[in-house]
């Protein structure tokens, strides 16, 4: 995992996370888990909606699924990094490492979680990236 990004607090409410996930059950689970960690999260159901949320708000961290309708998570990550290169992005995927890692060469994603994964992995990544805020 990369070290936390530099502080980027202009216009950002402390600990705002954008979560982009196509599956409602996973969004609900992430909502519960992230709120118990004390973070404020906004949820979107696809990359297009996630990008619109990002452009309207200010977030300390983006967590996204890879495979979604309208716009996939990797495309959304690239567009977010063009606008805000210091915003850390965590990608979650059910794809294999062999399928995903070659697509990550552009460094649009800061950390990748391969499903199934324990929530502890995501929690540690969130805490690592947000420890500077």
C-alpha cells in the first residue's frame, strides 16, 4: 500500500468518502461499516453517478467497484485523477489479479482490494489514507 497522500483540505469536510458500488447489498454493508468507523460517506451506484458526485462535492477518499454499468470504476478513477491527482482511490474487484493488474499501470488507483476480502483490509486502507486528515 502506498503511503497516505498529502493533506488536501481545501473545501473538504473532514473524512468524506465517496463509495461507488453497483450492488445494493454491498452498498448497504459498506454504509453500515464506514459509519461505524466515524466517517461520512456518499454512495453512488455506477461510475457515471460517482463522477457526478465527485464533481459536485469534495472527498478525501474514493472507494469504487471495478465492474459497473454506465461507467466502470477504472474509467471513473482516471477522470477523477485528472481533476484531483492527490485524491486516493481504492478499487474493489472480484476479478483475478492477472486480469486487473495490467490495467492499473496508469496509477489511477492507489490500492486494490480483491474480493472476497475481509472488511479489515478495507478498514486498514481507509485509515491509512485518511490518517493525515
